[in-house]
């Protein structure tokens, strides 16, 4: 099971929107982005496993970077 907040999803979606704008790509709705976000976070978690070689998938660098940034900023938040 993957747990995340709506705030985290929205932040990642904004990053995606900015990246799409810089590439002249149309934005997608946040609900269309949700399954992509969940797959990216799951993929990120799996690729950090020492025995993983799952990273042979075609994923745009800006999406990987946005997930990395989001995870890093989430881990550094004061709770």
C-alpha cells in the first residue's frame, strides 16, 4: 500500500505542469496525474532496492526528478 497526502500529490502535479509547460505539452488534470504519480513513487521505491534492475523503463527524467524532489522535501519536513 502506498500512502501519501493530497498536498504531496498536488505539489508533484504542479511540478509536472511546469515541466509540461516548458515542453509545450498540455497539462493533465490532477486526477489523471494520480495513477502516474503512484506508479512513479512505487517505481522509485523499487529501484532503490539493492537487488532491483527495474529501471530499464522509459520514464521522462523530469518526472523522476520531480518524484525525487518531492520525496526529499517530504523527508526533511518538520513533523
